[in-house]
C-alpha cells in the first residue's frame, strides 16, 4: 500500500507540473501530502503524513503556511485546515 501512495502522488505531481524533491523517495509515502506554491514551479514537500494531527501541526507551524496546500490521496481531495486539527474537504483531485 505504501508504494501505492508514492505512485499516486508522483503521477499527480507530474500531471500538475509540480516538482518532486529527491527526498520524497527516501521514505515510504503516506496518504497526506503538501505542495508549496511559493516556488515556481510548485514543489512537493518531501515528507508525507499518516495522521491529520501531524499534518495540521506542520501546516500551522510552517513559516510558509499561506503558500501551502494539503492533499488527501486516499480520499482524492484537497484538505482545508479550519481550526486546530479540523479539516474540511476541498476540491476533488
């Protein structure tokens, strides 16, 4: 199943012209991923997350949080952080 997320995220990034850092391949990919839109082209954050709480922590503590978008590759949708660790489903991928 781990390889499944790696492939899905990789295909999504290639289709959207999102840069994939080499560090992404160093760990097993999980269901939640983040893309940084501050750079051009946008860049995938090398780390992925298994728990929404950990994802929320990263999003709220990142210096570039206003440029970050979170994605759920199991549910195939964008995630919008509301408050604390609560997310709302966004656009379908």
